[in-house]
């Protein structure tokens, strides 16, 4: 795969190296500016999937440290 890619590039080795870096940079920029924002919009990572409806949640003002702990 890499050999075919290297043969596809034109010029001597140093020009091929520069072309490869430019192509890699273009791929990374495209991923960060187009693909990742599109993916994040379709798959939001900040939504919780667990349910806390059965849990008892106390604020610090409601918490009584002298109450016995439930086992």
C-alpha cells in the first residue's frame, strides 16, 4: 500500500517526502474541520446514557452526617 502510494508521487525522494507531508497535513485538516464536527453532531458524546431515577441524590445542605449509613 505504501509502496504504491510512494510510486504514485512524482519527483525525487525529497520531493516525494514533501508531497507526502502535504497530503498527510491535508488529510488531518480535513478530518478536524469536516469529518469530526459532522460525526460529533450525529453522535453527541456529552449525553449520558445511564439513568439515575432510582438513586437518591442529596445536595450538601440536605446531607446529614449524623444519620446512620444504609447497607
